[in-house]
C-alpha cells in the first residue's frame, strides 16, 4: 500500500484506467465468446439435422427401388459438399448398411451409438478419442412404414476453429482498446499533473512568501508554529495530489496562526480604541477628526453633547448638517485649507449659532493628519471653551481702562470742583441783589442750574475715580434693591413697563455702601426703562451662592439691546447711545466703579437668549433685550446667618 501511495499521480491514473479497461474487456470478451460459441454449435446442430432430413427424403425412392448405386452416390456427394461432414451412411430397416462414405471399412459399432427408432431426427455426440462428432439419425418413412435410417456425422473441430478465431479477434480488439485507453489516460494524467504542479507551486509560494515568515516569531503559539515548521522540514512523499493537500494543510495552519494573531491584534486595537476614546471623551475640549471629504470620522462626547446629537448620527456627515450655512461654510473652508496647504489654523472666535444659549468663545486649533506616505488624510480639530477666560480678560481690560480714565477724571474733577464751587456761590450771592423777575436774576438762576449740573458731573467723576470715600456697613442686599424698585415703580407704571422680582428669600447680608449700591440699581433700572420702547418688562433676580460666598443680582429687560460690537465699551466713561443732552455717559462707568469698589463684578449680555426670556417670565417675542449681572461677595455675617438653623 505504501508503494502504491508513493507512485506518481500519472502512474496511478494509468494503472487504474488499464485495470478498468482490461477487466471490462475481459468480461465482455468472455460473454461474447460464450454467446458466439453457443450460437455456432446450435447452428451446426440445426445444419446437421437439415442435412440428415434432406438426405432421408432424397433416399426414399432409391431405397424403395433398391438402387444402391444412387444411394452410394448421394452419401458421397453429401460428404464432398461440406468439409465438416465426417461421414454419412444409410441403413435399411434391418440395420444393414447399404451405402456409406467409409472407404476403408465401416465401423460396425457406429450403427448402435444412435439407435433411436422414433419419427424425429435424433442427435447424439460421439467421442472417438481423437475428436467429438455430432451424429444425426433421420428415419426414412413411406406411408408410415419405416424403410431405414440416414446417419450423418458433423465434426466439432470446424466449430472449435471458428470459435478460436473469434476469441483471437476479440482479444486483439480488447488489446487495441486497452492500448488506446493507456494512451488517453497518460495524456489526461499528464495534463492533470501539470495543473496540479502549477497549483502546488503557487500555493507553496504563497505560504513561503506571505504566510510563513510570521510563524517563526517567539510570541506565536507553539503548537501552531511547531506544526508549520514541521511541515516545512518534512520530506514530501506521495503523488501530486497528496503534496498539494499537504501544501493546503500548511496554508490552513498558517492562516489559522494568522487568524489567531489578528484576533489578538483586534483585541489590542479594541482595548486601545476604548482607552483612546475614554481619554478623548473625558477631555472638556471639543475634539473631532474630519476625513478628506470633510465628513466626521470621530467626535468626542463633549462635542456631540454640544451639538445635541449622538456620535452615530454625526459620523459620516458634514458641518452642513449641524451648523447654520454661514458658520458651516467658514468651518468647512478652514478644514479644506488645512487639507490643501497643511498649515495649522489657530484662532479664537465667538460662536452664537445657538440662539437659545448665551454666546460662547472658543479657541480652535486645526492641524493636518498625515498618513505613512506623508499624505494628508484628515484634519484634527480641538476647540476649547474660553468664554470664562474672555470674560476675565474683558473685565481686566475694563478695569485697567477704568483705572486710567478714573485717575485722569479724578484729577480733572478735583481741579475744576473748586472753581465750580466759587461760580455757584457767587451766582447765588448775586441773585440776592436782583428781583426774582429781573432778567439778570433769571440769567443768574440759569448759571446756578448749569453750575449744579457741572457739579453733579464732577461728583460722578470723583465717585467713578473713587476720590470720594463711601461708608460701608452691613446691609441687606435684597432691601436695597426693593427700595429702589419701590422708588421707580410709579414711573415704570406710567411708561407701561412691568417690573417683576424674584429675590432670594434668605435675605443675604453684604458689607457695602447702601446709597452707592442704590445708585447702581437706579442706573440699571433707568437704562432698562429708556431701552424699552413702548410696552415691555424688567425682571430682577437675586440668588445666594453659599459655595462661592457671593450674591448675584440679574437685571433683565426687553429693550432694544446693545450692538455686539459695543458690548465691551458700554462701561467706558462718557460712552452713551442717548441723544445729546439726554445723558452724560457716566452712569454705567460710575456703576462699574462702585461695584469694583465693593470687590464685585458687573457684566452685560445682549441679546438675551430665548431660554433666559422664558426663565425670567419675559415675553419671547420681545427684545432682543439686555441683561446686567452683578456679583458681590457676601459679608461674614451672612455666612454665619446662612449656617444658622433658620437659614434655608
């Protein structure tokens, strides 16, 4: 069996086809020979019966007339007509041979080997020791009287010769067919082995070139690597099919090892991906990765929360799906610029696309992402919310500006305060020298009035520059606001302006100057009333924050608002949007100085987001509105009271 397995595939095919064709031909030859032999024998027996019958019919008349010469002539003619006829003779009813073909003496025993006395032709086989003879006995009847018997002997040698020739012809034909089968199988096996050889070589090249080297690393599973290395070192014994099978087994083993490597690598990549995703998501910055088509490939959790969507809904889409057209165009132009030039974009911008939320400032950096081929394949963007930082910067700039202007205004005010006092005093003294109806007295009254206006301005300038000292004391923050609200409520009612309050009922205590703070509240309410054209509303909210120890007051109105470009200049001295003669532009700057003197902060927001209008109970179809937010530190007494068992 091992010897057969080691044979080449071509040899196996030749042997197999030869055996199949030979065995089939042998079965067919035996079957054909048997059928042909039986048919020839049967045909010879029928021919013998016919010859004996015919001779019996022809011998009736000569036998009846006892014409022996004619009978002798008939049997001799019959023997000469066919070489297979061994003998022929005629016997009378007394078994006397009256004509025969035996020239050297009639064998007497031959008369009795076929002695049937019936009416039919009887047949027996006679074995003479040299050959086998079919002996046919045909009775001669005339009017149911038996006159004699005709005996004819046919030799089987001729029949055997025909059968032998037939066997030789079938064997020759079988040999020819077998030879053709071997030639055809050889050609078929050769074509098959050539293709199998090419396939095996290609499979071995794949294993050796692409799949094999990775298995020699130490970190590979030993069982898999050992099996593969064993295959490489094993001497191949067998035919082409077996070698091809072994090659594919090696390929399967190699693929199994590589699949295990890929599974391990996939686990590592999944773990690294989850780790990277966790790191990106915990970052407060907005991180995103755009592809060459400016579609999102990855976003972190803060960004998709900011966009009000989910990561699955953002991936594969562009900025057009989430931002207004003008903002989306800017963002996509920047990303396209990074993709085309490879230059980094670093900028600060104000984002107010969400009308329901306050505007926010972002510091955005867009950098190109390179592939191993040094080709730019994406844009990585990070955006940090710097709204609070911008607020602090604005406050710092405003403080520095106010400090500089305050010093200048304080110096100027201090210098002109004395001359104004003298002008006012002399104007009052001169009025006593004239009647009230005198034109000079009226002119002096105008001088006195304008001098008082100038003195008020000087006082504001001194207050802004903190040249005047204010007495601070513990005071209730809510009460100071309520007193001002009560003071202006009648005027607001006449102007059809609704005012509402939502004050923290814990009544926080601060350490401040009541009159100065009232001046701040009055300035804010006056500005709000003048900003509201027609019917409108003002909402005041105070809120105590014990965590930061601050109290916050919010003044929101539904007025015409402030232009975004002017929002950072409204606290500048002498800045005013009112007509000439309607304001000095010192109200907000003085308020800024007072709040600064109390260690607090004041900031403005305009326009108001819709959510704030809804939160403060103001009509949403009004506005755009303005909000001033004042934050003051709490007094220590407030802290003590807040921690008391009666505090909320």
